[in-house]
């Protein structure tokens, strides 16, 4: 059953998200699972993101700033190294977690002794549940073609994340795809919750803005290649 003595560290790297960061933070502070810390790293934003973050500062929130823009992969590893929880959870700056997300995920990991879990999500623009068709196939099969996991819904044992070597910093993009493939190849125990616990923004997000770069790095994951881009 759920053990509320175990702390969850939610890691959130943010760059120029002044319009959405407030809702993302509020969704974490509203969680029914209360033993949490929220670690936010401002990746050298040049809008009002920092001002908004500072209005939320509390004993549950730790705020960090990069002196230069490092990108998501390195920023997430920085936050993991600052975390104190036995579990690490992801949250993106333009998405929203349902209030019972962490409680349901912790319960699942504890009950089944899993290394990690994710969930499905609601597309914020269409209100449809995603992923759709790939949800009916084995993730081991789907990862040969695309990433079947929603990164923002990840909850993982910190010890398991450390054992895998954190996020591979050679992957400036598609770092989540690479992480999931590595975990599956190392036989990590996992489950995808079949109902949504997260609202996912699909408009003007990282994947849409940098689709060519995302496709290149994702292709490197599929082919087992080391990217030749920095």
C-alpha cells in the first residue's frame, strides 16, 4: 500500500514559459500526496518566468537558475543530483498533473515493486486520451518505432534512475526516448497506467518547435547510434 513516508522529488526544467508555468506549479502543489519537494530550474529564460516562479517559493519548492541555457537533458540531471526524494517524478512547464496523479502512481509502484511507471494523458487541445493506438501494443514492440511513454508522467525510483546513469547527455533532444529504451533493455519493471493522470499541451511545445531535431535524435535512438550533433 501507499507509504506516505517516502518523499517524491518532482523535477521541472523551464525555459520561457511565463504563460503556463503557474498552472504547472499549482498542479503539483495541489497533489493529494503531500510528501513532496518541487525542484524548478530556470534554464536562462528571457521572459517573466523567473518572476512567476518566485511568487511560489516555499519550503516545498527549491528554485535553481542556469547561468546559460543548457537544454532539457543537462538541466534534468542537475535537478536529479539536487533531489532528496526516494522517487523522482517529471513535470513539464506547459502541462498539468491531475491532483491524484502522484498518489496513484506511488501506490502502484509500491504495490507491484516497480522501477517506474507512466500514465496516459489528455490532449489539452482536443481532450482526447493519448496515446491511442500504440496503447494496445507491447511497449517493447512500439519502442522500435517510436516512444510510447509520456515523459511528463514519469515516476521512477531514484535508485533505478541512478543505476541507469541518468539522462544521456549526448541526446540534446529525445532524451526521454533514449532513457526509456535503456530501461527496457535493462529489464526494468514498469507499467503504463491505462487512464489519464495528466493534461498534455500539444501546441507550440518542444516537439513541435524543434521537430527536425527531435526526429534526428529519435532516429539515433531507434538505430542505436550516438548523435553527431551537440
